[in-house]
C-alpha cells in the first residue's frame, strides 16, 4: 500500500529528484516488512496429529471414572483419567492412546 502511494505521489506531486527517493524508500520499506512477516510466520514448527494434543486443556463432559468423555478444542473425545474427574472439571491431556482415547489428568491450576 505504501509503495502504491509513493508511486502516485512521485507521478503527480513530487519534483524529479524527490520522486525517485520516495519510491526507492517505499520499496525498501515494503521489502523489509515482507521479510519480517515471512520470518515471523516461520519461527515455530506447526504441530499436528497426536503430538498436538499433549498439554492441551479440556473440560470433562461425561464423568471419567476411569473412562469418560471430554471436550478439547471444541471436539468431544473419549478420555481415560485414572484419578477420576467429574463433569465440568478441567483436565490436561497427557497423550493419545489406542483407539483414539486421550489419557488425561486433572488440571492443578
């Protein structure tokens, strides 16, 4: 956007030597901005699959004694909580087990 404004200003408003300076400065600024956003978007690895659930927080929907149901990230999952948890309690996912069962424990925080 800045580059477009600089080009329009260079064509219609600014005298000859300043028009080049403004367009070059705007192009440098746009390039630096693009490089920053590319760096910012690549600074972290995307986590998907079973690894994405470790540490996720959820809420018990159906009592886990030891098998029940929890809601994690808007989805219902079958869960196993060895210590037991009642509906409405917060839990933290430890891992994803066989048959798509989440192993969880009560959230201490």
